[in-house]
C-alpha cells in the first residue's frame, strides 16, 4: 500500500490541529495583530534572515539588552550571537580534541547559550511556532494566551517570545525541574501565580503536561503551542539550525586544512525540533542522524520507561514531529554521567584535574561551562558514535549545547550531596573522569535497520492517535520522506507573509 502525500492527507488537520497554514485563516485577528504590533513597534524577522543574519541590518537590535524583554531581540533569535549579544560571522563553538574525548574524530559543539533572553536555543523553537500563527491570523495577541508545554527551556522561550510579541504567555512544566528555570519564570511572567503551571513529576512526565494542555484547551482563549507536535518547530530548526551547523562545519573543515567529512550529528530528541537539523545535514553532507535519550528511560532503544535528570530532552513517547524513518542510530546516556560530569566541569578540583591530568588548556576548560546537562549528553553520544562507527581523524561529528551550566547550580548542589557526601576533591574528580569520560563504551547504542526504524515509529501511535486524536492517515503519512520534504514549502510562504505583515505594520 502506497504512502499518501501530505497535500492529499487531511489538509484541514495540518492547518487546524497543527498550525500549518499557508493562507490568512482569520483576517480580523490578523488586523488586530497588525495594530497591536504597530503600537508596540514590533517587526518580525523572516526564517531566511534568521538562517543568514548577514541579511539583517546591524542596527536592527540597536542598544537592546540581549537579556531584556525588548522586541528588538527577535532579531537576535539566531545562532550568530556572542555572549554579549553582538553579531559574529560564524556561530560560536568549540572543537573537542582527543585529549578530552578519547577518540580521533573532532567533535564540534555549537553553543546555544548565546541566544537572547533565555540563554538557550529553545527561543528559536518558540519563535518558529508562534510567528507563523500570527501572520496567518491564527493567533490573536489581543485575546489569546499562548500556552507553552515543556520540560523547561521551551516554556521559557515561549514566555520570552510571547511577551516581546505583545501577548500573554503561560508556561507548563514539571515541578521537579531545576530551580533556576522557575526563578527565571518568576522574573519574566507578569503573573507567575497564574501563568506558571507546575505539573506532577520530572523530566519523564510528559503526558501530565499534555493532560494539563487538554484541560486548558477547553477555554478558547488558551492557544496551545505544543512543541512536540508543532511542525513549525521542525521547520525552524531544519532551516535555521541546520544551515548554522553546516556553516560551522565548513569553517572547521577549512581551518583544519584537512578533507574532513561530516560523519554524524547527535541530538537528544526532546521535542524532536533540533534533530530536524540532522535532515538538513544529511542532505547536504551525508551526515548520519543520531537520536539520543536517557538510559534511565530508554524509549527508543528498547521501548522502555523510567525517570531521569537530563533536563530538557523529554521521553516516554515519540514526538509527532520526529522524522523517525530518517534517523540512523539511537543512543542512550545515563543521567549519572551527565550529573557527575557537570560537577567535574564546574568545580575547582574538577577543573584542576582536567588541566593537570588531561592536559587541557584553560580556554577549553572554560568552554565546558557552556555545557548544560543535555550538551554533556550529546557529547557523550558523539563519542559513542565515533567508537561504534570506527571513525577516524578526518571524520567530524557535530552537536549542540542547548544551554549552559549556569542553569544548573541547584542541581549541582544536589549531586554533590547525593553522590559525593558534599565533598568533591581530586580523588572524586579522578573517579568521575575514569567512570564517565575515559571509559565510554559502545553499549546502549544501536545502528537502526529499517525494521528498527519502524519499531520506533510505531511507538508514536499510542500517544498521537489513541491519546491525542491525530488522524491515522496523517500519522502514517509521516513514514515517507516526501511528507517531510513537502512541509518545506511553508517556510518560503511564511517568509512572504512575514514581509507583508511588516509592511502593513509600518503603514499603520
């Protein structure tokens, strides 16, 4: 039986249920948005401009504080920022050497904490979901509350984007997430008592977030922007993140003086937005796509379940926007590794060990402070991938650091107590290095056959068709790559609509 192309499959569901509109859905809502944006002097960047910020005039952001609630920060929602919010010609990154990783292959890590307002790249996902909804007239900032379900950074990104796009945002996230996330939300939400909803559990409890969304959706003024099923999330990362990572790889290749190939891209799946960059890298460079999850909840690896602390990567289900049939490997990393390596990278004795025993430079050690839990997870997955595929010095791997260690001091304090009795000395640093970095193995990583891809794909049925009401034909259409390629036409249409929207705003 053939696979139906997306143009023939439930066009109404794609538009109404998942926001994929290529037309003005509600002209009155659009007109109210135009007036609201004109009043607040808000203009929107196109996806083409975010993918190539050289197209953005340098004075667009002016003197806007990159960490402030300033609408000009919309023009910083790209990978080409430095820590101070200035424009750079190549996204900032580090190339991890074999002295740290133990493999000959260079591992490139691109920093996400250069993004504005939330110091994490999830602000791009939030923009990619909301901006198309505004310019198509689906979302009305004068009456809708933007609801952002997440295990952390996407909710913060949503609050930031909705606030500077002149609308009210609501964050939904598990109560067990890091205190730093809640502290940030308390500062940014105008009414955190009502607009920060804490659901039961921790990183693994995604269904509880969906249940809260379904309850809120009964009120037509609540507009749910579910990153796990918003195809704008996929498209934004394919277009913007994919091109940025490709640019970084080309820069590293040129600087190396060697004929490097891009062998793989590793990405903890989370909402499966970021991993869409892998589709771009696979088409452009032949890179394999490695989906990463927590060993304590090995959903893709072995249909498993459980709880873990690699905050921001999600689990227990397969996101609707995950292009599973284009994924090449699945890898699981333990949260014991990410928790303890975070301590190694961010304490005095840990850093001294890396300098004295590993011989790492001060600059390289400092760069590790920009690795949050998922960044460490992604890096360990890259090491596993290099070992499994027997990659050499001319085979590069690339990944991202979604956020930095600055979001996890409270979690680090817990780890110091639970794992080290409150004391992390040179002996403990050596043990952590030996156990979690120097002895990375090829356990808990599999090269996906087509049969394994089908197994992982089929896991999504229970969440999306049985629980969330996704039309079965649409669910099935996602097996074929023509479906995903067909989605890309929306980006050019949205960019045209953004340009038209900005013109209308300027004329008010």
